[in-house]
C-alpha cells in the first residue's frame, strides 16, 4: 500500500480519503485549517505556496481536491499558483497528481459532453479550469509528473450539503415543503454526480496506472431535472403534495452579480441549467468497469435532519 496526500477535506477530499484509508493506504489530509478525516493524518499547509508544499513528507500520489472562493477573480489568482505548486510537489516526489475537476471547461451545446472533445469554456471560471488541466497534462507529457483529472457534475450525496450546492437547495426545500428556487429551466435534464462515486474514482486514480495521462468522467445516474429531483426528495420525505418549483429569474442573478463577485460567478454558470446538461461517461464504465450510485440513494443520503 502507498502513501497518499489529499489536498482538501470538502465533500470530495473527505470521500477519497475515507476510501483510501479503508483500502489500507497511509493518508495525509492537507488543508489550510488542519481539518481531520478519521483514520488519516492531517497537516495545515497553503496549497498555493511552493515553499509550503515542499515540506510535505514523501508520498506516492497527491490528490488535489482543493478549491477557492467562488469568484472569477479569486480563481484567476489562486488556481495558477496552486497548480504550479502541486506540479512541483508531485515532481519532487516522483509521484502521481490526481486533480478533482469539473465540467466548466466543456461545452454541453452539442449533446452529452465527452472527455475526448476539445475544451471549450464559456466563462472565466471555465477558462481557469481549462488552464489548470492543460498545465498538468503538459507536465505529464514532458515526464515531470503522472497526471490525471477526474471530472464530475454538481455534487449529490454524502457531504454535498456543505456549502450552497444546487442539490442541497433543491433537496432541502422540497423535503421541508418549501418553495424550490432553481436556476434556469426547472425541467431541463441535468447530470448529478455522487460524492461517493467521485471519491472512489479519485482514490482509484491515485494508484491505477491505466488511468494516467487523460481526463475521466465520473459515471452519473441518468440525468433528471431539478423538478424531478425535488419530487424525489419530497417523496422520500413523505410529502404527498407536488413540490412548488419557481425558477429564480435571470435578472435577479444579474443584479446580485453587480454587488457580489460570488453571485456574478453563479450567474455566469446559469447556462448549465437552461438546457440539457448531459455527460458521456462511457469510458469509465467500459474501460474501467465503474458504475454509479442510484440517484434515489444519493438523495436519501443528503436528506436534511428532521
């Protein structure tokens, strides 16, 4: 078994760390705050600092599940420094760099998104994520590291209630009988990624050489709309009534974005909910034998406490 550093202890970092600990690996969780995951060691370091990451003990792989304040300016400032520091630290350990990615740099306009399609980001956030993967892939090509990116859609399942995730807002409101206020078209099918499945693929990528040198999509349950997700949550909560779904007007997001960089970034990503947002995950299924957690199980795992 190997030694693996997990950068970040959010939904994905915690999921990957738990699965690696269960598999018998020595796991070190690295965060700015010194967060603890049961069974893993922990240390407080700044991922954007080359000097800080240089003091990491020798590990076989680094799994980067870090993220920064949800605004374009923060990402443009923090992510370039972070990926440079991560590449340097991985190279110094002659190791594997696994990146927890998203779909921001992919274009959903022409049907299900595929890992093999050219990156085509629509927003500043998407352009940042494209540059992060391009930097890691170039480091892989020249032999500095062995890099792999695992990409998923909006989180659902254990840990997805941390922060203002779309699934949290939908599931919590529907389960409590409140009005559900999604962005975009509430009837557009949307891919939802289980945090358990995401963590499992991140953990596997740290040690499976067949995965290195490319990006992979986490297998998702069949896509459902925000309205159908709300119906599922209401049914699990035992509510017989149809959930009240009232989309948030785009104009409100634009106005809020004038005053808040975070809301401006949220508004920029609204396109993912205005039309079908579908993912081709056939490579992970056919080449790796991976599958998805049933969506109803993920919703049940995320239900708010009564």
